[in-house]
C-alpha cells in the first residue's frame, strides 16, 4: 500500500466530510476512494469511520490517525526541499508556535506553500502552551504565534487571519439537534461547556456578550482547555457549547454542529509577533499564513445549515 497517499486520501475525506466531494477533489472515483479507505483500515487493523447514511463519523482510532496523518504529511511535504538544499550551508529558521485548534485547518497549506516558496528557510512548528507565550516572543525564543482571537496587546504586532461565525455543538440526541438553524436564545436554560476565561479572555467575553445580548448569561457547568475535549464533553451529554466554525475540521461522533443565529463573526485566528521591523523570513511566514487562511475562511462562509458527525 502507498502509505502516504492513503493518508492524504484519508485527510482529504475528513476535510471535505463527504466521499463524493473528497473523491472529486482528489480526482479519483468514489469507489476508488472507498477501496483506499478499506485498505487503510486493514493496514491499521481497526475501523476508522462509521458510515451513517451519506455522512460518516470518525471512530476514536480515526480521530487519532487524523492528527498523526496531518503531521506526517506536513513533514513529508517539507522533506524534499530540505534534502535539495542539503549542502547549501546555513539556512534561516522561523519558529512558529500554534496555540489554537483552528490553526491546524491552515497548517497543511501553510507548510506546503512556505517550503515551496522559501526552500532556504527552515520552518519549525510546535504546539504552544494554553496561553500566548508573550515572554518567549519578547525574548526572541519564538518568532510567530498563531492563536485564537480577538486579542489585544499594544506591545506586540497582532494581525487577523480569519474571522469566523460561531456554531453550536449539541449532543446528537438533543431536542434541538434536528434543526437546521438554532436561535441563540433557545440555549438560555442549557448547561454550557466552555474553556476557562484565562485561556482567551477577550474571546470568552465575546461569547458571553452574544448570549447576554439575547437575554441570558451562559450557565457554565464544565470547563476544558482545548476544543477537542470541549466537544467530547458535549458528546457525553454534559452540556452544549458555542464554537468557531473551524471546529468542524475535527469530526466527533455523537455531536451535531449547527448554524446559530444571530450570526456574528467574533471568532478570529490571529498571528502575533514582536513589534518593529520583522526579519525577512518572519515577514515571509506572515505573508504565506495570510494567503493560506483565505481558502479556509471562504469555506467557513459557504458552509450553512446542519452539519452532523
């Protein structure tokens, strides 16, 4: 089996959420994609998806593979340029920390574009801590951070990559799960699963402010730091949550992700770096990140209605 190609097909399927659309994107037939997935499951010796009508849900093994597959593909895409420039002497390095789940939606495009355009610049990616590491940025230990906004800090240069509307995540059996659009005020009596305010104070306050505009303050019953865990707690029936549209890039069994109204773009993905004249390699990364975010933003704007995983 062509392991890397199979992983690319699997990631494309997860990104598009539909066999037909994924097959069209890959330029292969839908039966060929199904056969590739079957062979991948045989190689992994476990089921990766559970089909449901025209939709599918990732199993726990599938969720694990998706994260690893994205990492392996990014590394493989960067390998060729790295090998080709071997022997060319010292190269510049840009160190980028990812402090937001939404960042992973743009990472494959960012890595492919950056390594193709700037083969002599080494891109180091790492998962950051829960809060933005301003001190490391200030000391020059990190060059760029991609994180969830809105975010304001006058001591740093902050640029918005995308602005997303919110969706509501509900347990599959919830009374509202069959609707196409959920009125925000209808969640007034629901327990909420949220991230701690210290994780992203301005984004937290923006969500609470939207609820207060509809006449209620969210009753927070449980907290978790990362969206993967927040949505898992929703799947367990411990509450509902309001999440950025990009959370749909991380399918979770037992959860319905629905459009919510009023529709307000309060979720942002931003880059953070030190103020002043950015080095050419840092500016190159900022430029590529901005371009890489546009397809994701367009996809979020086009998506409407009920999305179930």
